């Protein structure tokens, strides 16, 4: 589509630094086009306060705030958690939020008859791919505008200068200008002193951590919790039935208070470079651990091992923005089948950043104390002799052949 034909643009709007200046930039560079701001609420809480006033004041014709919290948890977080998908220690908090938001963005753009969709993702990051692959799925013919790939602005400092020159209000300043992404699953921190891998994150500095506290500052007594699962999905916390979303939110409170779920990693971005980030995922870290502990007794050996291998592929698909693909859907179907017997209760002990298993109960447990005991049981230990002979037969045959060849060659 020609630039002059773009009259109405739907902008993925967070109210952060990037999208705060993009309304003005789009109007200045796209024929004073109408800009409709869309914010997907995936649990960023106070970041949504005052958003409509800010969007309208900076030139948007209207603002949509889409409540995606339940959809995000039920359709993205829980399927990823059940898959055990982890990307290089990262629990994919930004990764699976993007397709959820982009889906809502596409729906508004179609409803409004927009000519284009714009987003604030940089040309260096993963999010541009996650947004645009989702948009290609839901509105394949829609034009996409990515200002970071067009404008002359080269840094966040220049963005701040652009905003100050136009009187655009910002909630950040030059000293606290971390690049952050927050939702109900996690909070990420990038930039500033974290760009030097030799710098230790200032976990104990007031205001750095937002979802919890440092393990050093956590209580000196442990906190016990119990989680119930049905087919791999959490259904109750400490005996109280509640939605998966509310379980995540409550676990965030409990985990945050115990210094759970803080990681500092250098990850491999999709675009090829390495990037350092500090992630806070208190509730998610607890949920992953509880689910894994329950699977340890409910899944048979070969299903578990195959699932662990495929979890790497699942994580890469999520990280790379390929949520709406046949392969991801096929893997989810496999995962759902494996979860049919993942039912039961797990008790965990939380202590200064640690998650310690403290009990597992399941009617579907494949663990047999009778078989595993070091005491007397009906297990016939002599059966192992025949098993080992058969299991080791290929090794024995190979060794016999090697010895015969060596003898023939005079070695």
C-alpha cells in the first residue's frame, strides 16, 4: 500500500516511551492520518491508569482497552506451562503475551476498517516478529508500520528528546530508563547498567524489583503451599478452588514475598544477537515447579522423556512468535493427551528464593512404594539377571566381534 493511501492506523499502544511518541510521529509522517490506540490488558495493572487521557491528549482519536487477562492465562500461559516449555531458563512472559495482544489488535483493525497496523517494537528485538507473524495469520493483507525501522531516531535518549520537544508526558526519566515489559505473568528489565554483563543487578535497591523482594530480604521461616491440578491445569490453591488467573495472581504475591522467580540471563534473541535481561516470574516459577513435580509420578518414563524433548521445540516456537502455526497446535494436542492423567496435589516449601517439594498425592501415581522399597517386597530381584543379559546382548556381541577381528589382525 502506498503511504499516501493510509488514512487510518491502529496502533498497539502501551503508553510507554516508544508508543507515547508514535501517535505524533504517525500523524506527522502519514498525512495526518487518524490514529486509533489499542491497549491489550494482560495484567500490567497500574500501567493502564490514565492511558485514555494520555492517548487522546497526544493525538489519538480513541483508545480501546481490551481485557485479555483470562484469555492470556487460559489460552497461552497454561498450554505453555503444561508443555514444560522454557527458553534458556526464561519462562516466556513477553513471548506468549505478544500473540494474545496482536490477535486483539487485528480484531480491532478489521472492525475499524483500518488501512494499517503500527507497533512500537524495535528492529533489534523479538517482539516485532511475534506481532507481525500473528498479524499475518489474522489479517494477512493489512499493511504494517514499524516506526523503529523507518524513523531517524536511534536511541531511547533521542526518543525522550522527541517527547520533550512536543510536550508528550512520560512516566520515566533518563536515570531510570530501563526497558521494561510487565504483565500478570512476569516483569522484564533490560538496558542501562544491565547492558554490561559485569554489573550485578541491584536486587536490594528500592524500586528495582517490583513483583517481589530479593531472597536476602525474604522471611527466615518457610511458607508452605498446596496446589491441585486437573489434567495438568491448576484448579485450587491451599484448598480453595479458583480460576487459573487468580491462582497465578495469588502465587505472585506469595512467591514475591519469598524471593521466588528472579533470574539474570543472557539469552539468544531470534534476530541473532545475545541480550541480557533480569526477569521476575514469582507465580509462574512456582507453577512450573509444582506441575513438574506432579508429572514425575503421573507420566510414564517414555512419555515424559519425549515430552521433555518436544518442550524445547515448543519453547522455540513461542519465543519465535510462531504461536499460530500447525506445528504449535499439533504439539499442544500431544501435550493435552499427556495431561489426561496429571491429576493430584503438590505441596511445596518456599524459602528465600528456593522451591522445595514437600509432598505429592495422586490417584494416578505410577510410583509404587511396594516396588521401590529397600525393604521386603514381592519384587523378584532374580528377574534382573535375564533382563541385563538381553539388554546387554548387543554390547556383548560387539565386544566378541571386535576381539575376533583383533585376533585375526594379530593385534
